[in-house]
C-alpha cells in the first residue's frame, strides 16, 4: 500500500536510506532540507526547502502526506541543548500534517543494567545523559499520541551499519579494515551486541508503513531483530564471505579517552562505551506477525557492504 512520505533529515545516512527504500517500493518521496540544499537530494526525491522550526512553512510546502519519517539527529556533543528542541519542532510539523510518524529508536533507553533479551516490555532505566534524552523523546511522542495529536510508530534498532552509515561505529571502527582481514573490537569477542544493517532497517520501515491501517494503537513500539551477534560471529561470517582468515584486534579504549581530551564529539561518544560490555539482543515476535519475514541480509555480505 504505497502513498506519500516526507523524510525529515533526508540528507542524513538513515534518512537517505529510508527515502531510497520507499522510492523503490513505489512511494512518492519528499525530503525536508534546509533552504538552498534541495539540489543535494537524489532525483527521485522532491525537495521541501524549509526550516523545521517553521512548521507552517514546512506544511505549506509539503502537504499532504500519509507518513513522515523522522530521521532528524544532532551531533553527540550537541544533544543536551539541541536534541529535544528539534524533536519538539518535528512533532509540531507532523501533528499539523496529520501523518503517521515513523521514528527510529535505539537501545540507549535501557541503560547499563539492561537484560540480555530486550523485549518491548523491558523497563527503561537509562544510565547516560543520551539515554535519558531518548526516554524523554519517546515520552513526548507517547503523550502527543494520548492527546490525539500524533500517531507514532517507534522501530527500535541496534547500531546502524552499511551503505549510508559510514560514520557509524561499524563503519569507522569495527569493519574499517575488514578488506585487509582485520576486525577491530571495542569489546570482548563473545559479547552479543545488537546491530541493524541500514538497507534492511529501511525496508522494515516501508513494511510498517504499508501495514499502517492495521496499526491501531496511537503509539506503538516494535523491536527490529537485525543481527544480534558477537565479534566471534562477525569473524566467522566475514571469513565465509572473504574466503580467508580474519583477525580480531581489541581496540585500545585508552586511545579514545585521550582523544576525548581534545575532541568533544569523541568525549561524548565515550559515554556509550558500556554498550560493548553489556550483552544485549533486540527481540520482538510481534514484528514478524505484522509484516511477515523481516528483511535480513546475510551478515558477511552486510559487513563487506
């Protein structure tokens, strides 16, 4: 069931992947960008050049829409002052459009004490500033849903990787030297970690949008079961794909600590290093019941992409 979608953050890695997946599924895709940047969008994406903080201008330039994908994000070190204001502005845009809101969640909400199996009923206990902000975001969208202002579907996913996510942990660190036969591990080889191959995640959002008439609660949360794997699993998958041995090197965290003394973004990222120490896997049987077989590219293929 195709329709019209507006992608907020269409020039970002996640937003760009989602825009392409919807286009390939036959949707009419528009992308919100700052004035003057419309020419940077792919040819299939209609440019909506407006400031997200000017809801009236965004709505006038983009209405009508069936779905809005919220791919807005800010640099790690700017979350404290910018994350909630930009999401409040996005909420106003989406409420005025009356469109279904698709939001990519993450595991920050659960904190360092999270259980290994992360089902949708696990209680949030954030232990980082970013986790507390993420909880606040979702609470804001849930409140808007209760008030009848906005329908939201959160699809919670692990660490993004793949085309469009070159600046992710996997792209910049873990698999950066994979073609040379090296995986760099920030954590122990056996610790399970949740990952989401971005093209698969994008197709899952399309499937949720296509099933929107069957989504009855005004606020719904699903977990994306991407690749819940350890570095040992990654190594084996990469070796099968490459046809040769792959070495795992433990990344020295002291380097990151030292770099953080001079770089605020690296210092902000350091707050989330516990994710490599605490085993966690996203699981959700309801997702498959709703959309059928989840998109899942073979791990070795995805890593080399």
